[in-house]
């Protein structure tokens, strides 16, 4: 069991934004992300955008940032991509 936790920690340490390594999801966050990934659409609701931004800020120890509605959603897509990598450590 300790070996499995150590390998997950190593995987999370390899997922970085700047110098900030990813932190583990809580069970609630894991379930939220799983629900989100199972119901993805091309257009994000305001609720989904807030959830993504909050989870990203917590996971990577960064300030909360939400891309303005009428601008490029590229920052939000990058957040999703990185959070997916963290999520993959739980399903592998």
C-alpha cells in the first residue's frame, strides 16, 4: 500500500504548473471531476467554469482565476488538460 501511495505521489510531483506540483484530489473533488468528465460538452456552463477554476487553484496552489466570458477560453482548456492529468493518476 505504501508503495502505491509513493508512486502516486511521484506521478503528482511530475505534474507541475511553474514550480507548483499537483496536490491530490479529495474524494469529493475526485467525484466532481469524474462527473464532469462523464458529462463533458463543447460549451462550459458558468457552474462548470467556476468548479474548474477552484479545483485548479487548489490543486496547484495558485490564485483563483476565471477567464472572462467573452475572451479566449484557452486558459480554461489548459486547466482542464492539467486536471485531466491529475485525474489519470487515480484511474491508472
